[in-house]
C-alpha cells in the first residue's frame, strides 16, 4: 500500500472514532458540495487527527518536511474523495 493510502486509511479510522456516524454523512455531503478544505474541521481539530494518523501509520512523528506535508495533503485528498461515513 502506498504511504498516502496507508495514511488516509489511518486518518479515516481516527475520524470515524471521534465523530458520530450521523455527522460523518453530513461531512461527506459538505465535502462533495465544495467545502473549502475538509469539513471534519467543523467537528474536531482534524490537524491533530492527521498527526495521530501519521504516528499510527508510520510509527513515528512526521518531520514536517515538504515530503511529509505532501504525503499528508495527498492522504487528506484521498480521505475526502473516499468519504468518512461507512458505505
């Protein structure tokens, strides 16, 4: 699994743990309707969730280099496109 996909999966798991399922459906709708960024920010500190996901996925804190930030941004895009609510 590519690093970005692994991180996106960990992030989605954390989001599902932290946000009620009914809110996840609303978040997915907001994201599909053009929310700027990610609607998870309306419910939690999603940046902290991404940092936690990084540690889960890779077993270390991110270095916050351009490469790490690019990986995070791509993972976030994957998570938004995939959605957070259970299918």
